C-alpha cells in the first residue's frame, strides 16, 4: 500500500485549484473596478473640496461681518445715548433746571438774558 494520491484525487484537486484561481481572478477584476471607482471619487472630491471650502469661508466671513455690524451698532447707539444725556444735562444746567442750579439759586441763562435786555432798554443810549 502506497500513500500516493490517486489520479482521481489529483484531478479533483486540480479542479478545485482551477476554481479557486478563477474565483480569485474574478475578485481581482472586481477589486480593480472598485479601485478605479475610488480613484474617480477621490478626483471628484479634490475638485469639490476647494469649492466647499470657499463656500464655508465665505459663510464664516459673512457671519462674522454681521456680528461685527451688530456690535458696532450697539456701541454706536450707546455712544449716541451718552451724548444725548450730556446735552440734556447741559440744557438743564443752562435753563436752571438741574439740581445744583436750583439748590444754589442760580438764575437760569434765559432769565439772565431777559433781565440784561430789560436793563438795556431802560438805559439811555448815546444820542446821535
């Protein structure tokens, strides 16, 4: 008795190997197709990334400019309110309506001007 494989066993093994080879060749063809598709997708992505990046950059710049505009408007409104408040205080002081002028009994500017003009009307001026 010999342990040598029979011809039928060898033929069956050869048939199995041929089937495995055919299956592997089919897998390799499929892998090449997938690789080709992947390369095309990479190429497309490389073309799209700059466009998407530009859009994202533009959107971010627009957002920040709008935020800056809102902050600037708020700051300007606050500054204008402060200026108006100072002018109102100045008006109250000139009109004698502020707390300090009333407490010290200061004559309001319009009243002082009227009094001055009244005294000018009563004094004789130079004759021509």
